[in-house]
C-alpha cells in the first residue's frame, strides 16, 4: 500500500524534523529532499519546502524554492515576504530590493511592501529612505505594528529615544501584551543607563502576560548584571516553580546557582535539565563545571567527556578536560587530546592554544611559543 503524495510529503517532513531535533542535519536534509520531491508543485508546497530549508540552514536552496513559489503564483504574499527576508539574511540587498519593489507593485495599497522596502533601505544604510518607507506604511495603516517596531528601531539607532519610546508605547495601545514593545522599551532604558526603568518595563511585561517566559528570563539576567543576586535568584526560583518542566526556566536557575557558586543546587538543576535535553553538549559542560564546584572531579570528567561525545567540536569541554588532565599529572594525555583536537580543527586557533598551554605547563617554552604563534596567525 502506498501513501498519497501529500501524506508522503508530511511523513518525510516528520522524519526530517526528528533528525533535526537531534542535530543530525545531514539526515534531516536527506528527508527534506524526499519531502520536496513528493510535495505538490504549488506555491504553497514550495513555500513549505523553503521554510524547511531555512530550518537546516540551507538559505540558497530556500531562495530557489521561494522563487519557484512566486513564479507559480505572483499573488503568494507569504512567499514574496520570505524571499525578501531570505535575501536580506544572505546580505543580498539588491536582490531583496527587486523582490520588495515587485511586492509593492502587486500590493500598492498595503503597508507590507513599504515595511519590506524600509528593511531593505536599512540594510543599504539608507536611513532617510527607510524612514520614508516606514512612515508610508503607517499612512496606509496607522496600527501596522511591524512598521511601528521598525521605526522604533530606526529611531533608537539614530539616538531619537523619545520618538522610539513613543512608537513602542503606541504599539502597547494597540496590543497591550506585545513583548517586542516591552523589550524595546527595556533596551532604550538600558541604553540611557536607567537600569531601574528597565526593570520596571520587564515587570510590566510580566504583568501584561504572566505566562510569557521571555520577560522573566530577561529580568533574571538584568538582576544578575546589576549585582542584585538575591533578586535574581528569587526571580529564577519563582519562574522554575511556575514552569517546573521548562528547559529555559531550569537553565536560568542553574545559571544563577552556578554564578553564586551554589554547586549542589547547580548540579541538581543541570541534572534535571540534562534529563529534558539529553543531546545537549552545552548542558553536560555546565554540569561538569557545577560538579567541579562540589569537588566531584571524576563526575565532572564524565560530564565533560559526555559533552564531547555528543559534539566532538565543542571546544569548552575539551579545554576543561585538558586542564583536568594537566592538574592530575596526566600531561601526556592532555597533550594527546590537545594535539588530536588541533589536527581535527586546523582552521581555528583553539587547538594551537590548547597545545601551547600544555607545552607551557610542561616547561617546553620554545614549543609553546611556536604553538601560540601559530594560533595568533589564524586570528
């Protein structure tokens, strides 16, 4: 029994997404290829394939799919917008401008093309042109939030903070829960060196949408940057109580505990996080650092080794293993680890720095100097 074409496409996409969640992008790309081959030759089908290509960081393939979508249906607004954004992300401002102008001709009375043209003008550093485009979008639709957001960013870029704040507060009149607006107001306050105002905006964002994690996470980070560690810890604990199974909430608490050198608390939190995201090398690395705080060297070594097993390219854990081997009298093992990593990553300076550090600790100063010099040439 064979599946209908559309169902086959869905099945292949599900397989691709499963591989992608495990950071197996080669396998994901294979199944996305099969999904694309079995997707109907329609604008919607090519747009969907383009979105999948973007997920696995294949922007050129995504652009090709979006161009097919627009060729099939010139009225495919989503495909046209995504095509403009894809060109901008690739730094292809001229191509983005052509696509945006085509959208304007197709939708002359819509604010969307002018908002896109403004984004293109910003990419070309034509700030006056961008302002005119965003303002034209707002003339066509005064409550068009994307243009208000872009205009606020432009005003902030030009140090017109009062105007930027007004843009963002206008957004909140339209959408009182808009987290982008609250984040923008927070950022303006920080730019003006008003951290207490930034705290106030994040608290208002939290009140406007108690379920939103973003303002709570930003508030935790801000408290820690301000040196208000007790408030940062309290905010992290409160978020984790409210969302006990949220990886972001658990990670925020663990990060605060690690910063406060609460080793036992950080170990508990990172173990909980590792159970939720078992394929994360970074979580294993952080767990290793927490275990070091509790003097559990062997446990830390196991965590760092697990990190490099999950991602052999993850340099921080490799560096920790090299240091631990050096500190426990295993200089030869440390040198082999560092040399192997340098051979596998010849384009970066990290391996040279690792080798140089080991040789320096071994008092092999000429060899260390040569390794450090090789690393400096790569920077």
